C-alpha cells in the first residue's frame, strides 16, 4: 500500500476516533440537566445507561428528587436525542 493510501486511512480513522458514543452524551446531558434545573451535583460514575434506561447509584435523597421530576427529565432527554431515547430512570 502506498504512503498516500496509509495516510488516507489514518485520516479516516482519526475522524471516527473523535466521535463520542451516544450513551456518554446522554449521561453528560443528564448530569448537566440535574445540575442546572434541580441544583443537584452527581458524579459521572453514579450514572449508567442501558436498554433505554438510566440507572442511578447515589443516595436516596438525590434519587427521590430525580424521581419527582422524572417525567420532565425524560422529556428533556428525548427532545434533545430523539423520541424514546430513554424510557425510565431507576
């Protein structure tokens, strides 16, 4: 393979290496939303996303506040990322 062919492959792979997975974007948006709308601060490690469900591993006070505003949070995330991006928060 010529040097120009290798360079083109490196450029193509470089573009894809800068893409952020959607689940990371959703978790970041969720954390920002909690911070801005509910004045809650949580760590990224306390949030996971699988099968359209956001999982919280944090104290019960924060979980209760989130569950009280669950519909609003789900609506905001689905508005930003597309219908049925998430269906529940547990």
